[in-house]
């Protein structure tokens, strides 16, 4: 095996093991995370206003309709937790594309068709790579938050 082939295999294995926990919460957008933000220090972008009962939340909150384009400063990570199926407006794809830094990641936990659709639309705007895409990662949709693996998209440029 050539050295370049080995380096590529190692790079791909590292990408497969990437975790949202590896990132500073201040570098993360949680799109649609109003009900249960992934972390108490992220920036939540949701149509719902901040739930004042979550006293531990110290991050930023942006109230916006994700079906419409929103100009946001770019960050390293965008997180969706089973919320993509609620968005169908034309602005979401452009918002995601512009809000994600090159080399950044989209973490999605939910239905494969939702992330597949987003990936196909994003790929028309720039170069993206699908990581850990599995059309049927879990048989029991009742336990979606506990059992679904993250499907990940990496923005190349």
C-alpha cells in the first residue's frame, strides 16, 4: 500500500469518529433547538422564543423562521436534532450554506431522507462530503433521540 493511500484511509477514519462534543459550544448553531438545546452554551436558532424555564441556558438565542434566508455569522458546526422535516422553505439551504465555515460540519440526528435532501441541495452551492450516511440506522423511531447515530456533512469549500 502506498503512503498516500494509507494517509487517505487514516483521514477517512478520523472523519468517521468526529464528534460534536469535540467542538467549543460557542462554535455551534443548534437549528430548531428550542425545546432541548444540545448544550447550554450554543447559539439556538428557532422560530420559538427562548424557553424561560431553562435557567441553565447561557448561550445565544436567535428567533427566526428557518424557512426564510437568515444572514448569520459563520460557525464551525450546525446541529439539527430531528428538526429538518419541519423546514421546507427555500431559505434554509442558503442559510446553512452561508452560516457554515469551510471545513465545518453539519450534525443531523433524524430521518435519512431529510439529511439526504439537504445534502443534495447544498451540493449545488458548494462542495460537501457525506460522512456516516446510513439510510436505516435504527429500526425503532420511538427512541430517535437515544438511538439514532449522527449523520454528518462536511463542507469542503
